[in-house]
C-alpha cells in the first residue's frame, strides 16, 4: 500500500469535517434602523401606537413608547421573513430601556409562522423573549443588552416578528437596534455533521509517517 493510499481517506475526512464546521449561517433579514429620523418605522414594519409618534425611528434606532388601553402599549411587526430551506433560525437584537422605566415595564419579542394575526392580539403570537429593568441599583438606561434567541418551529417556513411593550406611563418605553435573523441552509439528504475529533489531525500525521517508513523499507 502506498503512502498516498494510506493518507487519502484520512485527509478527505479532515477536509469534509472542516468544511462542515466552518459553514456560516446565512442572513435572512436585518434592520439596523440607520435612516433619517421619522415618525414611522419604514423598512416594511407595521405599527401599533396611541399617538402618531409613539413607534418611530430616532438616532438610528427603533423606539417604542407610551401607554394604551390594553396590550400591547406600542408594537412594531416586521415584514414576512422567508426561512424556506433554512434551519436553526435565530434572531438577535440590541435593546435598552428608557431612563424613566421601572421594574413593571417590559419589552417582548413574539413571532408567528402562520398568516400574521392582528398586532393587538398578542395571545395569537408565540412569545420568545421578555426583558426589562433588572433591579440592579447600578442599572443605567445607557446600558445596551444583546439577545440571541432560537425561534423553535420557524425552520423551513415564513414568519413575522413582533416587538411590543407593556408599560405603566406615557414616558416609558424601549429602544431596539440591529435586528438580524439568520439560519443554516438545509441540504437535501445531508447527514448532520459530526464534530471533528481532537485527535484526528494526529492520526493523519501518524498514518503518513507509517506509510513513509513502510515505503523506505520496501526500497531498502
């Protein structure tokens, strides 16, 4: 057996494992709200608000504020996001509270994979996240938090996102930025990738050395 015959299967295995482990998730939707200040959100978002400037873009971020009768107090629903052909769908975003918020005020992220129900019917959406003031005495409204959430059930289909608030006063609300949805491409008939064993590179090296020694002995 030649050294090439010994090394080839192992090298192929290493290459395939590396390729599987290095595949990057695809971006299915993103909005950084980096556009001129406006009383509406734009970018395909739908709004629910008490006053015309309660759901808006300001300083390159989405803002939700004010209080209504019933929930949500303010809300923004995305356009339809198409994840057909993708799995492991996740949404990430940055958020922070207004300086006047208290522990009773909350921001929610919900989603739906069916024809989007009414924005004010939050019970018809699937809640994926809830956040607010953490109660820390050193909490600051200038501190941004970053969330990354897996949308279980959103794979290989279409869905909408809904950011909404439940607050107790008109001057309370939340700020949202850098909303990004990603997913891994589904491959027909693909087998789930197996993690690369830590010792596989050493095994390949050992097989190569063994093949070289055997070849030298044959020549001698």
